[in-house]
C-alpha cells in the first residue's frame, strides 16, 4: 500500500492535568528543613487554588504531547490559499530575538535607538523598491489595518482637494476585508463583477467610475489567483476622473521582482509582511501590514516618519497633512526584523521565490484539472481554485474532501473562498515545498476523488484516523463548550 505522511500510531490520549495529578507528587526538590514546621494562619492563606500535584516528567510529557497534536508549517505542507503559509527560515526568528532588538523599548531616546530605526528605515526602502512605489509606513498591524490606513490616506487626499467623495469600487474578486475597510472609513463599496475570464475589464470600470467615486480597491493577483491584466487601463480610467487606485498586495508572493506596481498605476498598496516576507502566522497575529504610496501621497502617511540625515536617524512628527497615528508606537517591530533579514538574505532570489510559487501552483492546477472542476482554465499566479462540481453526483462536497485530506496527513486547503466560486477549493502551495511533497499532495487528492466515486460514505464521514473525529459543527456553534 502507498504510504502517506499521516499516521495514527503513537498519538497518545491526553487526560487533563487535574486527572493526571496525584496528591503529594512534586515537580521540584528543596533541601531538607532544619527547623520545626509551624502552621500558617488560615486567614493569611485564604482559598487555596485547585492546582494539581505533578512530577516534572508528568508536566513535560503532557505539554510535549499537546504540541505534537498541533499542525503548522514546521510539521508539514500547509496549502491554505490566500494565506501564503510558506516555510519561514529559522535564521529570521533567531535574529528577531537578538537582545538589542527584542528588548528595545519604544520609549528609549532616539540616540539609543539608532539600530532599530536604521532597520525600519532601510526596510521601508526595500519595500518601496520591491513594489515600485515611493514612500512607506510600517505602522499598520496587519493587512486589514493597512487597508484602513490606505483608505484614510485616500480620504485625506480627496478632502485636501476639496471634496472627500462617497463611494469606492470593489470587485467581486477582492478580499473580504476590502469592502469592510472602505466602509469603516465611510466609503460605500460598489461591487463590480469580473468577466468570464475571472478578471476586471476596463470598460466595466469606465461605466461606473465618476467624480463621486474616490477610487478602486483591486486585489492583484486577485482572490481567484489570477493577475488583473487590465490594471493599467483601469488605472487610467480611475485617474481620469480624479480617483486613486488602491492595490491589496497581500498576494505579493506571486509577483516580487516581476511587476512594478507604480508603473501599473497603483497609488497606494499594502503588503502582508507576515505572509510574503517570512513571519509565522495564523492564530491571530502578530502581523504587519505596511502601506506603500506614490510620492504625492507621502504627506498623508501616519506620524512619526523615520528620517535619515548623514547617517543619523530621527522620528519626524511635523507632518501637518498626516492622518495621524494609527498604532501604538511604531508597529510590530519583531515582524519588521524578520522581513528585513528575509529580504537581505534572499536578495535577487525574491524573484525566483515568486517564480517558483507560481510554477508550483500551475503544476498543481495542470495535474488536478481532470480530477476536479477548474472554473477558470488559464495560467494562474501563486494559487489555483477548483470546485467540487465533478463530485456532485456522488454527493461528496468540498468540506467532506477537505476533512478526508486530514486522514492522509495533509492540512486542508482554503475552502468555500473565494465566494465568487461555488464550492471552491483554493490551493496555494508556495515556493517552499519540494516536488516530492507536492506530488504526494496531488496523489492524495486524486485518491480522495477516487474514494468519492467508489466509497462516498467513507469521505462523507471523514476524518476517521484523526485524533478528533467528525464534529457536529451545528452543535459546536449552537452550544459551544467554552470551559474545557
Ligand atoms: C490575508 C489577506 C488580507 C488580510 O490580511 P490580515 O493580515 O489577515 O488582516 C487582505 N487581503 C488579502 C488578499 C489577503 O490574502
């Protein structure tokens, strides 16, 4: 039988520490006392918390086992689309923990913070170069926060010209956070449909762009993993009515060193350092979502800006048109150090990384397009989107197949996103997976599709081999058990 990375052996059951503890057991040793014991006044002690008595080995094994139940990029392929779950080199972790960085206090005087400010200033320069834009702020704490910052900049720009405008164009292939960020800033998102090729056409934008519209928010590559080829013409249309082009650049992993966003007509964009530039993510942070802007929007960036003069770095607060501060201190500095080290160590190989990410996604797309329905059969960027249409006949859905993948030791891809595709299965392999691992993933998906035909019940009741079997999701949502 073919071997898959998943295993069911030697995964221990793990009782709670309270169940494992035994009165009088102890995890440390103290020297023998040489005085008589004297009772402690009960009033002083109060209610003693219920803490289990455990030996050292009890505690170490308990937590080591729990850590083995977890799944992450360090344990296997993580093909979650729209998330860029690439492997993050450990050297970046090590450097971000260097005491001079990790222990730097944000209230230290500038004279004692030259190193940290230099890292930030140089990182801003790298990101400007990578995107082809002119000025950068590192303050936003995540992608969506970058979007909000970008919207505030757009709002400040229009207000400065006399009128803030009220609407913004957001395509149906944009990330869900886009309309939310626009709305938070007071803009009414106007949805536009992408064409039959899965991208925007300039004519559609020309039909709705007017002087009440502040601009457009395009995710490029979009959430179908497709490059918005008409972006330049679209930008011309938007600019001709006085609007601005915002690009959601969370998918930059597909195009580093390949496209010049400034040249394409983008005025503002955010990056997700925690996706593209090597920071472990998932589970809610911390992240970093810098925004990059064209020269004419620089005065609106948040304060303080980091300035350099003759090798001396300082913080500049004097920026009358700035949207103000959008984050405590200067952003999530540890993430910046990781990105800085990653970019320096990759150098021109950043372009190769993007090329490999795109190659891997196209390889998966071609290998699986006879097995799963491919709604847009054209070259993709760093991710590809299938559906469960071929499995409909056997009444096997995307969710069933995602659960079955876990039985074989693979983290499921993103499912039911993007929303424009019914029953979507969105796969982003990233550049860090080897051909052998990608082949094993492809073979597993083919096996699952075969099972869907031959034994649909097996797939519908998956996972069978995992520690936790199929969950009653309705019950979990209606009657959540929050106390353990
Ligand atoms: C992940 C993502 C975001 C949101 O980023 P967060 O850091 O999670 O806020 C926005 N747009 C796209 C295209 C994304 O993939």
